[in-house]
């Protein structure tokens, strides 16, 4: 038996405010591309089953474009006549009963089985039973659902457990409403042939459990996620369990560092040929206060003009001698503020903001003079 396990596709996610040639947010398009790559691999590998362990969409009320894309892709999958079992994650589960679960839209597909009602559900076939535990807002209810799962284990078949949760504190995502699987119930994992997890965005086995795996996400929902490897899992269940990670192609994050103690040489020697279409994060280190004003973000971005996106982080010197302190005191707060506003504003906007800022600083100085 061969199973493709993927998760956390977060369709509809977007950030960075960059549009592609089709006038779609480029990062949103990246998530669609990642999903399409998995579907192409499904067509090549031709597994016996496909499972998705939550967060198909990034929001419980996704955009029309995200819904349309998902329906198109599910139609392709459905026509392969491969059973596809899908559970809800915390991002696609409404927080109240006033909203209808979005995964209901897939119920009319012949080969697609969805589980979204915050209740344990089994999807059974001749040789395998899928124990589906979707995201649950109520952890007290979750415990009773886990116990139902334990009672339904069928030793005459393969047993696959599917969940969207954190198994241990190491896999917390610091998100609202995330569900933490109770540690006292981890003994159930040994009764399963495979435990497929969603929620954590990195691939890997969980702790001491040899059959418990996160497939990871197919793209990044945060620039704090520096993983340049995303993909899905091919699970082979024959005489033994074999879990094989398959990587897909995603937009890379490339980290660069410029040492401002020797700024000119650092800029001259920095590698820029490897950044085409990448997300680039530049860290300026050993900055002095005066340098921070002199070095504009636009100047750094121009160094990596072929990148899709460039962000700049500033790291000041850890120690300040008296010269540094004098430099800071000598700075005009008004000019410092204007420089930063100018960098991120259009010319017309800056002219308007400049006069307003100057007016506010003048009022501030006048008010302070009156109190002396």
C-alpha cells in the first residue's frame, strides 16, 4: 500500500504586496504553484490513497480565487479515482457555529472524503481504516474523540491516524486555538501503522515514535520559517513502514550580511548572482547611529535588483563608546524621522508629510519652550 501524505497548503495566503504579471499577489501564486506540483506528482506516483492533514486554506473564509483554484485541483484528483481523505486544520475551522465549514464544498466529489465537524470520523476501505481527527476548538471534547478512535482500531486492517495538532511543546506554532495532543494518550500511536500529522511546517518524525510524521507545509506562511525545503511524503506500508520525503521547488530565501564596520568593502564583495527571483533578507551588522541614517534601504535593495523581494534588518553595535553617544545626541530627531519617511514614500506623499512633520516638531518645540 502506498500513500501520499501532504499538509498545510494554506491556499489563499499572501504577503509582501508584490503582484505578478497576472496581477495576483506573487506569494499567493507561489502557494498555488506548490499545490499544483504535488498534484502532478500524484499523477506520476499513482498512490493507493492520498491524505491531507489540515489547513488546506489559510482562512476559514477563503477568497473566491482560492476556492476556485482548489475546486479545479480537486477535480483533477477526483478523476484519478484515488481515494483522497482530508481533515480540517485550525486555519480552516470556523471559530463559531455561525460560519459553515469551508470543506463542505468538496462533499460531492466521488473520491474525496472530508472530515471537518470537530469530531472523530472513520473512512474505511477493504484493507485500511483511516482514523480522522480534525482540528478541535474544545480540547475537553478532543479527549473523548481520541478515546473513540482507540475503541475503533481494527487489527485485521491497516490503521492510519490523521490529526492536525501539536504533539508535544516542541511543535507548537504559537497560533490562536492550536490543539495540543495529550501526552498521556500517545500510547495509541503504537497501535497504528502510521500517524499522519499536520500543523507543524517542517517534515520529520516525532520524538521517539518511529511511525509518527509531520509532512510539513508546502510553502512558508512566515519569513521566520527559513526552511528552503518543502514537499510531501510517500508512505509505503508493506512488510515494513517506509517514509520517503519528496521535495518540491519553492522560492528560496537567501540570507546576506553586510558588515558596516567595513561597509564599502562588504558591499563590493557581496555575492549577488544567486538571488534571481529569490526572497532576500539582508542583515546590516555593526551599525553606528550615523550610518543607520546614511544607509538607506533602497540603496541595499538596488544591490539585489534581480531578487523578488528584499528586506533589510539592522543590527547596531553592542557597545557604545562616548563618541557613539555624542553622535546620537547630535542627531536631529526631526531629520532622522524625515529620512525614514522619505525612504518608504512616493515623492508627492513625502512632500505632504514633510510639511506636516515639520509643523508638529515646531509645535512640540514651542510647547517645550513655554514650560522653561
